[in-house]
């Protein structure tokens, strides 16, 4: 049996005793109600520096057993900057750091329609900086003594129109990727074509979510999620998968993959324009 909601709330309040921890949020499939018995439980630890990782490490050992550890901020990278992979009562529980001041700054940028994708281990498309407010909108707050997380979350529940317009405008990159992929066809460079297609598909998925006013915060499942959006191009997922299926060393098949992708980009542009009207 996994951890109950009461267990998670109790754990969240224990985490608040660690100096630097300002709030705790439940994220991932558990927050959305789509989890299975095998799903990990993701807890976002919203902190302000300095975070007392020594005290946090002692708490990790108290709840998950000897040898459990947490990282200092920055060990996992710049945008997923640390935490701990724990097992509590036989259940996988991930503690993931979130710098609260940085979350605020990313929300302010998203409101203005400014965003970028950032290199981060485990995120092949890159981490979009609007991931942070998106997590707030899609997560469930477990502990928030000052009300700051709650206020931020309520703001982020309304998807910013400027961000939607910026993501749709960013479809120029998807079209650019088609052109780059075509340059590799005569060489039979299937790996490069596949990379272009992955980037292209991700840009399209984000644009469609933006146009629909829906947060997209993970590459996993992004194409299926885009396919399910009202107003998405017909058979978006099937067509994207058909493009990838055609990627091998045969220039004819690589050309077919690029053609499928080009048509998908054009249809995505049209679909986004309709949704933003």
C-alpha cells in the first residue's frame, strides 16, 4: 500500500521544520490523480537559501532509513537543482528542490510572454522555464504556512495569453528543423534527422498547449497530450509517430519522414491560429 494523503501531509509538515523550506507541494501523477501503485510520489520542496541540507539529510534518514541522502543545491543541475530519491515504507518518494524566488521570477517572465528551454540532465528537449509556474498550477499544495505558494498557484491557474502567443510564434523553429532535417537526407544521417524531428515535435506540442491555454511541463507523454487537445491537428500523434517510424538510413524514407513532419508543422500553425482567435 502506498503513502496516504494523511501520510504525505504529515511528512510535508515535518519538512517545514528544516530551515530554508518554505512550502511543500505534491506533483506528478499523484497530484493529477493518474498515478498507479507503481508510480513515484514527487514532492516539491520550495526553499529559500540557505537550505539546511544537513538537517534535511537527517530527516531523510529518519523517514527513509540509514544511508538515505539528499544533495546540496546544484548537484543535479541548474534547473532541477537537487533533492533526494528515497524509499519510504517501500514506496519511491522523490524530494525535488525548487528555489522559490526563482519560481517567482519565472512566473513574472511567463506573464510577459518570455521563455526559453534550458539544458538539464533527464530532459532531452530542455527544461522550459515556465515549468515552474506550470508545476504550481498542476500540483497540490501540502504545506504553505505563509500562503505564498497558494497565491502563486492561484495566479498560475490562468494561463498567460502572452506566453501562449510566444509559444505559437516559436513555431518558426519547427519549420526551421524541417529544413535542417532535409539537408541530412542525402547523407542518410538518420540520427540527425531523428534529433530534428524530436525537437520539432516538442515545439509543436508546446505551441498547441499554449494556444489551448494548458500547461505542458514534461516531454514524457507530450505528443499524446497534444493529440488530445480540442482543436489539435487531426491524428497529430499518429502522424508524428509515422514520421519517426520512417527514420532509417534510406534517403527515400528519410525524405518521407521530413514530408510528414512538414505537413504536421503547417497543420499545427493553422490549428494554433484557430485556437487563439
